């Protein structure tokens, strides 16, 4: 049984013989009274863990493998750390830096200096930055994190019912995972590292953490419940979590071009020492006494602490080093075991850790190891293709121009401050001291005595203004270009990307602006595609991890939706996760603009009218900022969400027997035992009951339909019909018996809503409008006279004798029927006497 507790399997030889190999005893958590996730988060795995005591002499061989990782690409690693470190400081508006043996330090800082001394030095030297680099970062991160990239999940084997069931359940699960893992924030973090670092690493695990999410009851229905977990007992809640890392936090073989070429991947992050002690109590006494993993990782740690504390590296408080320790996980592929010189030990590693090795360190102390494929948890992506792993970031090209911008703005500032012209005056004729003591008021007159001076001396001969250098006007244009022109030239983010005009001469129609914006967005298609790849990988890893490590089925409520139920047992199949689209999604403002145009043209375009009237689109309209921000309610949107929530129940099973039919059958069974049932009256009553049962459907849907107008039956029916005709509905319709039963459940639910809608809203009676034509000549004379009187004609009966009818008289009348109020038109033709 896979678990945190267990033993590795025995190994079979090719000849079929079982070889007895040295067995490592796994770590026994109960020995330390440790419940994974009770007091600190624990990253779960179906494989057993081995601590230092369990490894014994084999711990030295693991440390030997770690030394190979520590020393790999040492000089190149320092270089990529310095690059990412500098760009992160520039993003935070720390632009005036010095490089030393401890990496980047702020100008004005040295050993023992404080932050106040650094600020005082930079203020005195007028070192003020114009942080366009950081402003670009905010814009581009906002652009790339508009929304979480959509995914499509399909069965790896479409003919395998287990894979099909896994794909259907995974479609629901990824929606919960997106909410619980806060993928929107993770995407923002990845986009930020794309701008400054150029490489992003992601770790996805099932994490048990009672302090964060509470506890849950372990469910016997979940497959392979880990040992140490008691069914029906509270245990720390487990959820899938994705963490994002940049270059400073990830170390990979820099010569590799692709992830599958990497023999190892390392992730590092600083964590509180006490938290690490709670996570790994079997090594708690050794965590605070050890340094980091290998001396080559020291500059990585300095960089991470520096950019987080935002202080001079050399003056970082020793308290930070004391209270925080580095938590490290290193993934090794099986091929890395070849670094072990001892053949017997190498064979043991191949057999005990056949998929790869997962090595965790806490503050430099080995915490535990376990079997693990790299692809189950780790993912490395880049915004752009390139050579090796130290690739350029989005902001790489603009960083030098940011430095030039800072230098030129400082130069202009020195011009304004230092090139202020001084005034001069001749002592004697002018009392300079008295003049300086006076206020410079144009209403006052300063007396001047010119006696003793050469004839014709003027005031202008006694005063003067210093000639000072003036800045070249080109420098102002250059600075303006560095702020507005250079960024898009260097990182490709044209103003049209952010909805701005490149110049006043390029104003055009909305269609032209949209075309310019779409074309400009293509520059960021590479980073967006990388984010899509990252989300797909994290989603697939989360599905697999949940299937292996969850101890209870998932019951979750998502914003605006009803509670979702996910059966972990159905996630056991194999699925493939594809990106829904590689196109950068539109912003909400752009979507709202297009929807407004669609609504405006709906009255004249039949297709748009169909889109607007489709109830499935009500939820989309309700999310538009112009409506949601005003608190306006879209009539019927709640009914759409209600029905979509009911699908989670309807698609879980087939229909159920009609309770009304069951009740009638019970009455019939009870009546057969009653002697009065044998009487003619009893037989008649039984026949009526049987007839009533036959008129009722034998099965009904698992979600009862309201028998009154408390539900909008028209919307519920339309939404259900849309599900039936969708790709999911078609898959159910032609799937296995269980899927066909679920489709039948949907069909009955739709039918019940339609029937109830017709019952509550019977068709209105149509008022018939028409005319009746009668030939009065076919009637007797008395009847003809009465008919003419009804039409307003006075004709005596004797005048209507047949022998007197010699010609035809036609009269038309129009008006309202006095009884019905309906407009009528009558035309009457008769034959009268000949005219004289």
C-alpha cells in the first residue's frame, strides 16, 4: 500500500527469480509522535520516507550526489544570480548599486553601515532614480495575468472507461484546484519572474496542513488510504498547492536546453527555523546548527534575503540568518546514481528509488529522501526560446537604458542646481550688505550714489550676472525617448498593448485601434504560451497527486456556484491536459465593449439576437464590470447558476424510481390484503389506482423539479438542453452504461421542467376573427325580412316573394360587433323588385 509509511517492494530478476537485496527501513512518524500536517505543512507522497537514521551509511552517498549538484556550473551560476538579483532590485527602485564579493550592495553602504546611512549618502549625492523599469514591470505583469489560462482535459485512452471517468472528474477538480491553489496569484508571480529572471520553476504537491485548512474525516471510499491515517477520524486537510520560484530560488544544469535533459533540479527558499523544526522533528536539534547546502549556494541565499528585506547585503541583520534557515529540495533522475562509485550502493539506489530521488534539506541538514519522478512535482518554463537555461528576461534589454536614464536625469538635475547664475555688484557705490538685507520688492527703490565715478557710469556698469553653461535641448528629447520610446523598442511592449496611442497622428477608428492592439500583443505570445504550459503541467500534477494522496472525497464551494462533489476514486485513470487556447485573452473592458456592441446590433442581426436570448449567456453578462459594479441584477442569472450546480448531482448517477409510483404500488399491495378489495367497488378502486400508476413515468431525475413557479422552468430547461447537446452530453449519450444512465437522468430532468412549464403556463385561447356569408334568398320571406332588419334594412316580407324578385341589391357595412368588439365587415346581396 503506497504511503508515507511502508517498505520498498522486492525486486524481480529477468529470470523471474526474486533477489533479496538490502532493505532500508522507512521513517516511522509514530516514533516521534508526529502526525504529518498537524503543526506544520507536510508535502505528501505515496512513497515511504527515509530519514538520516534510517539511511545510516548511505547518507554519505546522498551527500556525495549533493556535492555534484553544488559544484555544477559554479561560475555560470554566480553570473545568472547576479543578473537576476540586480533586475529584482531595479524593479524595487533600488538602482544605485555596488558589486562586491558579497554580491550587489547599495551605494553608500559598507560593512557595519545602517540603512539610514545609505539613504543619507544617496540623498546627499542627489542619486534619485526614475523607475520606468518598475513601471513597465507592473504593466506587463498585469497584461500577462489578466486571467488564468484555460485548460482542456481528455482521457489518455478514449476507449478506456477508467480514463474517461478520470477525465470527467478531473474537469470538475481543476476548477476547485484553481480556486484553492489561487492560480491567479501564481500566474502573477510567474509573470513577474518572467520580467526580471527569465526562468520560472513550479512545485506542485498535495500538502497536509491543519493550521491552515483545519481537519477532515478520512473516507474509506478513497483508494489506498495511507498508513497511519485512521478511517473515520479527523486528519489534517490535504489540498494541492503550487509554488512559484525564480532564478534565485531554482538551480538547474545551465547547459541543458530542455527540461528532459536535466539530470537534477533544485528549489530553495528561506523558512523560519521553528517551522522547520515542527516539520522535521527527527532532526530538530540539528537544523539551527548547520549552514546551507554547500558553500556555492551562499550567494544564492544572500540574494534571496537581500531582495526580500531590501537592505544592504553586507549590513543585513544577523537576526535574519538566525531566525531563517534554507529549506531545499533536490530532484535527481535515476541516471544521476552513476555518480556513486560503489556498485552495490548504486544498485541499491536503482532498486529502492527507481523513479528518481527526492532529497529534502532543512538548514543544511538532511531531513529525508524518498522515491519520486521529477515530472510529478517540478516544472521549468521560460518566456522565450534560447540556448541553455540562463536566458534573457523580458526586461533584460531595457535595464541598460534605465541606467542611462538615471544618469541623464541626474545630469539635468545638476544643471538646474549647479548652473544657477550668480549676481555681482561693485562694493562702494553699492551697499551690497544693505541690498542683501532688503526683500526683493519691485515697489521699493534702492538709493545709489555715483559720486566720484567716471562721468557716464551706469548702474549696469556696476552690476553683472555670471555666465553659466546651459543644457543642450537635445538631452530633454533624449530623456523623453528613454521614458516613452525606448521601453517599447527594447521589450516590444508597444503602447497599443496597453490601449494607448503611439502618437496623436495615429488616431483612427475603433477597428484600427483594435487591430493595432492585437498585433502588438503578439510580442507577448511567447510568455503567454509559457504560462499556458505551466498551468497545464500544474493541473496534471495536481490531478495525479490528489488521486494518490487525498484521504477524503472533495466537497467544495466555489464563488457563484453550488457545492461541488468530487470522487477521488474516479481520478485514478490517466488524463492529458491541453491549453484551451494560446491566444492572450481580452481584458474585461474589451469584452464589455464587444458585448455592448453585440447587444446594440441584436435587434437587426438574427444571430446576435439568438446569442442574447440564450439563457446560458446570462452568467457572462452578469460578470461585466459595468453591471456588477452597479449592483444590477440580471434576471435569470441565478437560475442559470442554480441549474449548473445541479449538474453535479444529475451527472453522478442515473434516474431513480418515481416515488409516486412506489407509493401507489404500496397502496395496491396493502389493498390486496383487504377483504373489501374483492367487492365490485374495491375492484373498481384498484383499477383506478393501477390506471393512475400507468400514467406516471416509472423513473424521475435525481433532482426534483419544483411544482410551482418558484423555479424558472424555461431557463432550467434551456440550460439542461444545452448540457445534453454539448460535448460532455454527447459523451454521456454514447458512453458506457453508467454514462448513458447519467444522460437519461439529464433527459428526464429537462423533460420534467418542460412539462411543468407547460402545465403552469397553458397556451392562451386564440380569439377567432372572421366573417360569415349567408345567401338570404335561400331563406323563407319572413326569415329574410328578419335578417335584413338585423343588418339595418327595412324590407317587408311580401316584398320578398319569389315572383317579385327581378334584380339584385348589394349592401356593404363595416363596424364593431356589439357583443365581441371585434371589427367586422358584412356584404349582403338580395334580389328586389324591378326599378320603374
